[in-house]
C-alpha cells in the first residue's frame, strides 16, 4: 500500500487493536491542531478521515468526536450569539447555559446528545419546581444552539427540535378597574416613586422603558415623550440598551396630569442634585436615586407592592399597570390599532389576543351603536 501524502492524514492500528485515523487542521495559537477518529476496522476510520478531509478542504468545520455539549455551547455563545444580539439577550442566553444546560447536559458528547437526554433534563427541571415557561426557554436556547451545530455539520439533527415543549397556562392579566385605580392613585400621592407609577398607568410603558427614560427624551412644552431605550441589568450592572424591536421605538403624547407630575419630578431631582453635591452621578435619567444613580427594578417593585397594600388593592404584577392602561383605552373605544402603537406591540394580533377580555364589552358597545343607528334610520324613514 502506497504511503499517504502530505496533508492527506494518516491511518494506523493501535496496540489495543483499534484503528485510528488523524488529520492535521493547522496551527492555532502556535500549536498544531489534530483531530483523531477511532473505529473497529480500517474502513471505519478511513471513511471518517475522507469525510473530514473534504470538509477541511472546503473550509467547513471538522466535527470533534469528543467535543462535549458544554464546549460547543461556549463556542456558540462567543462566536455566534455575542456578536449578533443585544447585550441583554446575550446575557439571558449565557445565564441559561451556565445555570441549567451545562450543569445537567454539558458532559454529554455533542454528537451523542439525544432527544431522550433533553426530555429527561426537562422532566427533572419540572420536578425541581422550575416553571414550564423557564423550562421551555431552556429548550429554546438549546434548540437555537443546535441549529447552529447542524449548519456547522457538527451534528446530523437537532435533538432539541424533536422534543415537545412543556404545556403551560399563560399568566392571567389582572388589570386595575376604575375603583382600584383610584385607590392606587391616592396611595401613591407624595411617594418618591409617584411619577414612576403615573407613567406606567398613563402611558403603558414597560418597566425597563420607564426606568430608562431620559430628560432628553421628554418635551414637556410639546407634551411628548420619545421611547428610545430600556434600562436592563446585564452582568450585574444596570445598562441602557436599545428597545426590543423597532416598534418599541415610539413617540407618545403626554396627558396633562402626567406633565404636572413630571415637572414636579424634575424640580425634586434638581433639589436632590444640589444636596448631593460632588457625590451626584449625572446620567440624564428621569428616575434616579438621591445620588443620581439608576433605580433598581427590584426596589421599584418592592415599593409598588407596599403601595398596593397601603391602598388596599389586591396584589398584582407591576406589568399589570401596563395592561391596565391598555384595558382603559380599549374600554373607552380607542381603536386597537392606536393601542398597539401606544404599547409598542409588533403587530395588531398581539394586541387583540392579549386583551381579548375587553373584546366582549367592545362588541356589545358596537351592537348598541348599530342598534341606535338603525332605530334612528327607521324613525327618519317613517
């Protein structure tokens, strides 16, 4: 048998009887990188070597048989995720990989990961008390990663895509009714965070959008606010990031009552700045601590629940203030398309599906309006 040429790889039999083939992949960091393949027969390893040589010549990645899922996920996060997504999205993916996927599945070789492995992982997470929503998100992250592994020819199939997501019941929307809204507004009077809650209820902004508002985004004379960023905790630091979608970037009119509240907030902040002196940290944010630093969402929500209790209003999520705003608008027959633009939804179906609880009342109003129109027409024609 003729000797294999340079860069054609090599095949040999080990003392233990197993056959081995090896391919040189070039130098990385000053060290020669090799990939080994093992099999019971010479034909086994020859086939693997031929496939690896073809991939290498075409610039395709060569599968590492011993590459674990943990090793691949680290590479995927660094090479594919971090350069292409928003910082908070990357942090969310990295956190799920670090806390859940690597500890439970990371030691499995990438090429040997099966749907059964993933299903067992999901079942174990459920038994440990994880929510179905979180478990499905873990599956989503893994599925995205394995999609890339398929493109890179590291695996033949996406094992996560072959596992069904967990069924879960969507959290019920519990908006404030008129009575509870009045109680809440009374309870927040004079509170340091009063304007935060006014913005949430009046404009329906998301928590991060409220805390990321800057004075340069607000024109109190023209009574408009421009939503251009969101305050997010990334790597344990509060950072202002781009909105989630282009639809989230929006310009909204400010109600008169909120203009008054914002003017009071600006005056209060100037007083805090004078008192803080050299300790003040200027960042242009509307809502800050007494030293100018960004507000923590955790502290805002803690105050929110305290004020709900003070007003004797049933406990509900902070996000339900946003839902309350939308519900009030729809109940006042504001077109759903307008509400969609106010909330920054990406499409009208999201608005309609989210606030389907308001639709029966709106349909009844429409039926009453049509009845009134027809009755007037009959009178006019009689």
